C-alpha cells in the first residue's frame, strides 16, 4: 500500500520532475524483474525437490512389488512342498498299516519302528512348512500395507507438486503482468518527456 502511495506521489510530481519519475519506473521494473527471478528459482528448486521425492516413492513402490512377487513365489513353492509332504506321510501310513497286517509282529518290529520315526520326522517337517507358509502370508500382508501406504504418499506428493506448480504459475503471470504494465508506463513517460523536451 505504501509502495503504491509512493508511486502515486511520484506520478503527480512527474510532470515537474520527469527524470525522477523515469528513475522510479526503472527501479520498479528492476524490482519486479528481481521478484520474478527469485520466484522462478524457488519454483525450479521446489520442482527438483518434489521430483526427487516422486522418484524415491516410485523406487520404493517398485521394490515392494518385487518383494511381493518373490514372496508369492516362495509361498507357492512352500505350498507345493507341503502338498508333497502330506502325500508322503499318507503313503508312509498306508505302507506301515499294510506291513503291520501282512507280517508278524516279531519279524517286522524293527522296520515298523523305523517307519514310525520316519513318519514323525515327516509330520514335523510338514508342521514346519505350515508355519513357514503362515509367516510368508503375514509378510505378504505387511508388504501390501506398505505398498498401499507408498502409493498414498506418492499421490500426496503428486498433488502437492500440482498445487505448487499452479500457484507459482499464477504468481509468475501476475509478476509478468506487473512488469509489462511498468514497462508500458515507462515507455509512455519517456514519450511524454521527449514531447515536452
């Protein structure tokens, strides 16, 4: 407001002192140019910062996708292994039952004990595989949550960049208009000064 009042006073004095008015206009034009330059630099710097954040968010999302794919592959492999172990245990049980019915207890006691131990080992392996599968499922669930969070953050950064860009473009256009008006006023005063001179 004070700046504008000063300009108005200088404008009124301009007819008596055209040089002072010309200097004031030149000063205003230079000031507007500096403001425009500062704003352009700030905008460029902010764009670079947000560009870096966007790149980091994209890299994190890609890493999460890779981890998710690896986790799904491990889960598939473990499920196959679990299925094979279940089949082996079933076959062992059938084999033990068939041997027990066929042979006498004294003749097959040692073989039967070994098979029982093998069966327990296989059952333990199956139990371990079930736990592994559950752990992998939990990890995949966590990865999906992380991916959702990263996607949300990426979206927020994109919106922030869009708002900053729009605001900066408006401010730059506003300053350009001020600069254009100041230049036009300066040219008009120079013409007036030349006509008077």
